[in-house]
C-alpha cells in the first residue's frame, strides 16, 4: 500500500527530531532493581527525543514503600498489566485491578501500593520524558540496598528525586 505524502512527511519530521522506529522484545530494556522493586526502562527520553518514556514496574506482595509525591511538569499514565494496586490521588483512595488505567496530571499528589498477596506489574508512561531518569540515578546510588529507611537516607533520596521532577508531598 502506498503511503500518503503527509505520512511520508510525518516520518521525515520524526527522523529529523531524532526519533526512529524501534522494537523492544518482552525481555529487553534496561533492567533495574530498587530495593524490592523490579523496573525495566522500556523507552527513555533518549530514544523518544524527549517526548515520553515508558517504564515497566513489578512490585512484590504488600509493597507500600512509595511515598506521596507529585510531578511539577510530567503527566503520568499507569496501566495495570497484572495484579491489583491501591492508589491515592489527592484525597481519594481506590483499588484498581488488571486492565485499569490511572491518569495523573502534573502537580497531583499521588501514591500507590500493593494490597494483595501476589505481585503487581504495570507500565508507567511519562510525558514529557525525564522523570524516568530518577530510577536509573537511584539504582546507581545503592541507597535502597539497606532495608532501614533512615531519615538521612530518605532526605538524600528526595534530593536526588527532585532533579527528575519527583517532589515529596507536604504532610
């Protein structure tokens, strides 16, 4: 089938912005371990010209270590592939199941945890890209290697996080 001229121009425009077509197979991407979290950076700002990033996350049963936070610039969409999550958006808390989508606009305080006895796996889509860099930077620090969440370590994590558009919510 022949492409329409506007489709060809769109492809050329994307290539000019540094975006090229790519495929990652199920086990591909940059795998990271953050404490008990397993993450795979499926697409980063480097591959998407800064437009978006996609991160696959698996949390263990009863995981609850994500603190309330927000993003100043990034919008986030979470698609739950497997399991269930409890999610707090502002003042509202709900439990979502496999196939659910959670949209989190900039400046919305949110957190999630796994209330179930089975792992949960989900995709996080950030736009624009950049917020995903926090995971890679945090993995390099080794700050989550120790189970104890000491106040000095938590402060260091947040200091790093704010470089990547992750901000702690006010209590």
